[in-house]
C-alpha cells in the first residue's frame, strides 16, 4: 500500500525534504499546505505535487493524505499536529518537536489515544553512520559508554525578525541546535539524573548559546554546546571503557565514522554515505511504520522526544526563557 504524504509549510527544510521523496519506496508526495494559496501553488509546481492547499486547516482535512510532514517553525508544530491527528493522519514532526514540553505531551497523548504513528524528524538517528554507531556500541566495540561530547553552531548576526532569533517563532540556540546534541546524548545514555546549563541571551531574551552538562550514575556524563554566534564545527565523540568513536562534522548528518579501539589514535575510518540529502532515511522509517501498522518508531520513540523536550525546557527555564505554542497557525494569513 502506497502512503500518500502531505507537507505542511513551504520553507527551507520543506523544500529540502520534498526532494528526498524520490528515494522512498512506497511513498507518494500528493499535497502541500501553506498560509498562502500562492506559495502552496508555487511549491507544488516546483516539486511536482498534485494538490496545493491555501491553509493548514485545508491540508489536514484532505482525505487523500495519510501522513503529514510538519515543517513550520517549532511553535507552529503543535496546533497542526493536533488537528492532523484528529483527522486520522500519521505525522513526521520537525525538530524541535514543539516549543514547549506541555505541547509535546499533548501531541503524544493524542497520538497514543488514537493509535496513530507519530515521530519527531530527528533525521540523525536514521542516517547510516549513526545506525552503525549504535551497532558498534551494542557490540561492545568501545566497551561501556561513559561520556559523550557534541557541539553544533552557526555564525549568524542577531536578527530579531529571523526564525532563528524571533521569540514567536521559537528562536534560540537550544531548540534549533541544542535539540541535536541533547538527542544524541539521550540516544546513547538515556534520561539524565543531573542537568546543569550555562548560556547567554540575545537582546530580545532568546538564547544565543548554551552549554549543558548532563550526568548519569557511575559518573557517566555528556558535555554539549550549541551557539548561534560561533562556527562550532558539529563534531561528536562517544568515549567508552575500551575505545572511542569520532563522528566527524557535522555529526547530525555524517557520512562516516572513525572507530578507535583501545588507545589506537589513528582509528579505522568507516565510509557510510547518506541516501539523497539524508532525509530519505527518516521518511522510510515513517512510511514503513505506517504500512506495518506501527504507532511509534523504535529508533526515535516518543518517550525519547519527551525526555529531550524536558531537558531543553528546563535548560531554557534556567536561563530565564518562557516559550509558547501558536494556535493561530491554522488560520489563513491575512
Ligand atoms: N532537519 C533539518 O535538517 C532541519 C533544517 C532546518 C530546519 N529544520 C526545522 O524545520 C522547521 C522549519 O525550519 P525552516 O528553516 O524550514 O524555516 P523557514 O525556512 O522559515 O520556513 C518555515 C515555513 O513555515 C511556514 N510557517 C507557518 N507559520 C509560520 C509563521 N508564523 N511564521 C513563519 N513561517 C511560518 C512558512 O510557510 P508558509 O508561509 O507557506 O505557511 C514558512 O515557509 C523548524 O522547526 C526547524 O527546526 C530542520
């Protein structure tokens, strides 16, 4: 059975992901929605999509869409996701899953009560290099994991009108970049027992940068940094009792790994290329999951999304940040 997909939004990531559908067996991209009929039609024409909807309400009500990819800014995920679930759609929701932990909990509760497949679009977990990294760790290639380091940064000038900085669009380093480093550590070590954060704020109060120290029992730890004002290369390292794995920049979509067994400084380079731009892997996970009648991904389960959202929210709160979801996104733009 082919899964008929719709895309909610016409921005940068919507266009990038749309191009990877050709690599997904059993998926048909059939609809796009936007706050503007004109933008929906232009996006549909550019990507060969048959139906264009001039509001997100019309898109979620389209009876010929089985699964929706939500690619609006973070505070605009929650209302679209809830409305789509109420129309019986499966969902792939961009990272950060929502703007708030309460919003994420509401979406997860709705999905579970309706037994519909929902997954956060944490594409990193599905790319071949990270799949292999998890296998190597499970095989004991580096012994017991006791520490994770990861960084991810951008060198941008402050612009309060841009999605990365605008409070009403979920701006800030934590939700855009911190979500990757936290999700990476959570994937390997689970929910931390200890959470510390230091960070800096922009003039409008959103977070410019943050460094988290997360702790688990037996001294296991993660040190994670994200910034909108530093070209942090996006490296990650997983240290074990018998070796370590380097994930070369940018670790959120790597094309390989370097495995160091014991004290071997040179290591073994593993070439593990991406399919398409790297988004095909997560699209395959959802398409196959819906076809198989599953309600969650075992690789990116909803409990992991909630754990990550909790860490990000508590870090934001500690830095003095309050966030909100945007219910107005379902109305057509003026
Ligand atoms: N996985 C990745 O590699 C990756 C990369 C970049 C971004 N992302 C995630 O994808 C999401 C979107 O990021 P993006 O870079 O694509 O953003 P973007 O280029 O600014 O596009 C966002 C789109 O969302 C729609 N939208 C709905 N309500 C909006 C509002 N109130 N204000 C502005 N736009 C609104 C707009 O489409 P219409 O005007 O047509 O409604 C807009 O084109 C974010 O959650 C981000 O974290 C993921």
